[in-house]
C-alpha cells in the first residue's frame, strides 16, 4: 500500500510540475502494446511494469478498442507478471486482466493463478483477485470456483467479503441465479457483519435474489426494518428504497408499518439516512401535506446546515414538494429567504424558485424585488429556471400579471444570451395565451423588445404572435409603427415576417386596410425577392376585397402536413399523370407528438442541446402504415386517434391497446399487444371484431408475441356508406395460438393450441370523420359560410358536473379544434361559448374535405344545457354534427 501511495504522490508531483497536464495524454496504442515487452525483462522492474499497466487501463477506459490479436497478446504478456510477489503490481495486474477483453479459452490460463491469489494468505490482493476471476470466468465454469466464492462471502476481511458479494451480484445479473440462491445462508451471515459496507453489499445481494418474490421481499422488510435490524447507514438507505418500491407497487394495501419505518428513520443518527427517509416520504404518492410534515420539518433543519451538500439536497427536495404541497413548505419560507444570499448559486436558485411556488398573492411584489436584485448575480442557466418559476406564478395568480410582466420586461432589456431571452419570450407568450387580461400589456412589452432585438428568430416569432393577437386588441393601430420599423431596419427574414404581419392587420381590421395597402405598396420595392413577392401577393389579395380569398390566404395559414406533402409530391413525380397536383389531397397537420425528453422546470439546466423537428403522431403512423403492402391502396391517411384506446388493463394476461386510423373509405384498427405471461409464447395473434354496418375485409396478424415484447396486429374495415352509421361499438376477441415455454430460457414447445381472450368493447364515434383545423378569425370564417347550411339543436348534458367537464367531453366527442382559446372556461363563470373548427372527410373523392364550424353556448344551472349551431358548405354535414350528440 505504501508503494501505491508513493507512486501516486510521484505522479501527482510530476503532474504539478507539468502545469496540470495529463501525463497519459496523446498515448498511442501501438507504442503502449510494444512496452509490454517490459514484462519479459529479468530482473523485473516493478515500477516500470506498474506504469505500463496503468497506460493499458487508461487506454481501455478512454474507449480505445483493442483488436482480438492485440488483446490476446496483451493478456498473455500480463500473465507473466504472476511470477512477481509485489502486492501493488499484483493488484494492478488483476485490474488490467479484468479490463482487457478476454476470450473464454484464453481466460483459462489465468484462472488457476487468480484462484490461488483469491485463496491465498495475502489479504492485499485477494479482493482484486475475486473481482477479476468473476469477470473473466465463463458461466459454465463457475462451478469450479463456487466453493471458494461461498467461503469468501463470510471472510473475516471486510474487503474480501465485499468483493465477493459485489461479484456475486454481477454474476446473478448474467444468469446463474439458481446457484446464487443456494448461498442464501452465507449472504444472511454476511448481513450480520460489523462492517457497514459488507452489510450494505449483502443486503443488495439478498434483495437481488428475492426481488421477484413479493412474499420473500415482505419478510425481508419485516425482519430488517425492526429496531436494530441493520447498523449500516448505507444498508438502511437501501431498505428505505425497497420499502418505497413496495409501497408504490401495493398502493391498495395497508402500508402503515412501512410508512412507520420511514418516519422512524427521520430520527436516525446518520444524516444520510435522515435525508433518504425524508426524500422518500416526500416522493410517495397519495400522501397528504399533513403526512409529509415530519419530513419537511427535518429538511427545514438541513436548510441551516453548514454543509452545502445538505442545504442543496434539502432545498431541491422542497422545490419538488412545493409543486404539489405548497402550503406544507410555506412554514420554511423564512429559512428559504436566507438561502437567497447563499454563496452556492445552485442553492440560491432553488431557494428562490421554491419561494415562487409557495408565495401568496400578497407577497408577489416583495418577491419580485428580491428576484430583480438576485438575477444580476447568477448565470443564464439559473436565470432560465427562475423565469420558468415566474411563469408558474403567473398562472397561479393571474391578477398579479402586471407586476410579473413588468419584471419580465426589465429582464428582456438586460444582458443575456439567446436561450435566456427565448425563455422570457416564451413565458410572456404563455401568459398572454392563458390570461386574456394580460394580452395587451404583454404585446407592448414584446414590441419594445423587438425594437432592439439582435435575435432574428425571436423577432420573427414575436411578429407572428402580434399578427395573430394584435388585431383583436382595442387599439390595433398602435402596433403598426413597431411592425413597419422591422420592414425598414431588419434583415430579409424579419422583413418578410413583418410584411405578413401587416397583411394580417389589413385582413382583419377594415378601418386600417387603406393604410396597410399604402405600406405594402412601399414593400414591393424591397431589395429581397421573398419580401417583394409576399408584399405583391398580399397587396393583390387585399385589393380584391374578396372575403373568402382573404380568409384563406392571409387569416388562416396553410395547415398542410409537411411530411404528407413531401410524400405525395414524391409519389406524383414517380408516377406521372396528366392531372395537376391537387394540394387539397395533402393531409392536415396535427399537434406534434409529445416530447418525453423535454426539460422539466424544476431541474437545473447545465447544457441545452438542439431539438430536432418533431414529427406529429399522425405523421409517424402514416409512415409506418405506408410501409405495409396490404394498406398501400387505401390512399392518404386522413386521421389517427389522438390517444390509444385500452381494451384490457395492463395488469391482465394480455395488455391490448387500439389506435384507429381513418382513410378515405376504410378504417384500420392497429392493436398494440403485450404478453405479460413469462411461461407462454403467442403466435398468429389477431383481434376479431364484430360490429353492425362495417365490413371486415381482412386481418394482418402478429406472427410471434413473446413475453414482455410488444407486437402489432391490424384489422381492415370498410366504412358504412352513411356517415350517421359510423358511430358504432365493436365486440373484440383476441385469438392466437399459445405455446408453453420455459420462463428462464424462453424456449417454446414445438406444438401449441388455439385459444382466445375476450377484450373490452371498442367504441368508434363520429370524431373519426373530422380533422382539426385552426381558424385564426373564427367569426370571419363563420360569416363566410353563411346561414344557408346552418343547423341548430338544444341538449342537456346530465352526466356533466361542470362547464369545463362539458367542454372537455364535447372536444373529445367531435374531435375538432377549439379556436380562440375557448377550450378553457374562466373561473366563476356559469356560461361559456365553445368555438370548434374542423374538416369533414369526403368518402367519394380524395380532393380534400369539407370545412365545418360549430358554435356551442353552454349554461350551467345545476346541469349543463347546450345550444349547438353548426355551419358548413353542405347542409347534411351540419345536420350530422348537431344530431349526433
């Protein structure tokens, strides 16, 4: 050991002499492998050999790949070092053998030497020998060293015992679990060891053996959660995590004993255990603020700890708790305010964001003043976290939007990078969309920002927002100056966006149209083609005074799917025809698929990576279905269900979910199947459906469905000719050939038998016939359709207990797009107007759909009464909408 310390000291000294340069920098694999000749020298230079071994280990850990022959030569060269009795060299040799990629046939050469080292009397390298031996030994040859490993589990030397326990844990992951299960007595004996690490490793191995047996895990917890069960703080932390997992898996059971164990750990003498127990209680589901109050009290004590790690851990946990239980954390506000001036900026940032979550309406002004002075002291990464916390506060206290908007505006004018400014802009936009009262104030703040904005992307985004929301404000003329300044002063991209924004004002605000025409007339002399073309196009459309043209080409932007447009254009080029390309055949775009890797507002941002453009859920399905030859003749995909429909519960034998895909004349039912039985393998899996009015044209079964591996099967249906018959309920039965299989190896029997499994009924509504279409100016579109094809009906929704619940039901029922934020009902209101826009699928042609709009007046007086009015270009579609409820 003294030689290791001396060698390390010398290396550090040399490193300091080199000014912090890595002594192993720029190592070449070839030269290092040539240095292994040192192992053949006589007498052997221990110091030199250790240095060469260190180089080999460094190269491997840096990701350097050794070829088969290179690894073999290096391995054989290192085995010659077993002749040395030096403890330090032997430990380095064991480490190098463990890291080198070794073939099983070659490993036999070192096995006997490692076994001798493992069972020898020199404790200095017995532990490393165990790790290396378990790493290179083939599973089939483990029986040869089984006896030695069992002895090592209960060895008097803690290092040897820990090494044996950890190595056995790794062996259990690779396969020979039955052999490890036979060592339960030795593992439990190791669990009684006085060494804290041996106890921790023994508990981990024991849980690994029993984790698939709920009863065994329950007995394990019952035995060791008693007072004095384990003395190691690390083992106690592991017990806490096991207890939390059991509580989460058995939410319906009585877990009072385990929760009592967690609460008792709050009084442990180790700070690690106390924090782990407090964090566990705070993260448990279905606990009230009163239940986690003891944990919060403990964390409050940690807030004043002299240790930065404890302060950080406590404030981070409180930050998460404040999201769901702000009142429980409120009692810690005074301590959190003291942390705002903490020298560790991570702690200070988490403290201020926690205060923003727990603050009340009366403390907003004081918090904003604290934040304003605090923001100058932290980098942009932490500023973004604070901005997101302010956004949550704006949603929580909408009446205080003016104070928070003022602070955000000040922050926009301060120095900062693109990501910081983008976060502020996104926050202001989100507040404008959520709180109509903040619209005008927020737009003016953004207008001031683009006057001196150096980021073209943000300026374009803001101009788009102004074009969408500005014409709806009481005095839209105030925005014209800001917009036209962009035409004069900015780059071509921003100028083009400004021209489009001017056109939107001219389209919606009739009193401003003459002035807008003059400004657009000046823009046709711009130096850039895109700006000139846009100005010329919008000028001609506005001069026509044709309401239909203005709404189609200016007010409502193109909503075609880019992926769908590309696919149809490629098909059109590859299959020449005399007919012109019809843009109305392009599928309509839908909302992007949910991004599961989006940054959470509570997390500290360290690095931001560029996000690739996200495909919509429908585009992903369209690509997948287009690759199936059986569906190639169905035409473009019109719509996919927004969410999968569960036909069985995830805890049942077979977990089945259905996605409904609507084509021009057909419906494809996509069944995503999961087999949850490890002793069965399913083959030729299909779902048989029965429903009136539909014709079943065929099935595309899933060939093989193994345990816990998802599979997909399809059913093709022909839609009824009458749209009113589309809404239907299907009886579904899962049919398959089942084969028994070995749960361990997964090998299935050659012979199976037919079986079936009854699923829940599948309901299809009229929403499969309507695609979402957004209308920027709903009233203009409503008036354009006219009252000629209007239909109206009145209903009472007895199963709705609130206006918001009724709105959600109508959105799901019709499957259309809510316009002008009418999907949200203001608090305290007993009346509401829901505006929906969509496109109806036409069966007889593929030249697009029929636009349709719905106005629904809702009144709540104990029950929800609604008056539904629908307009479209075809009276039958309007009648279908109002009569289908």
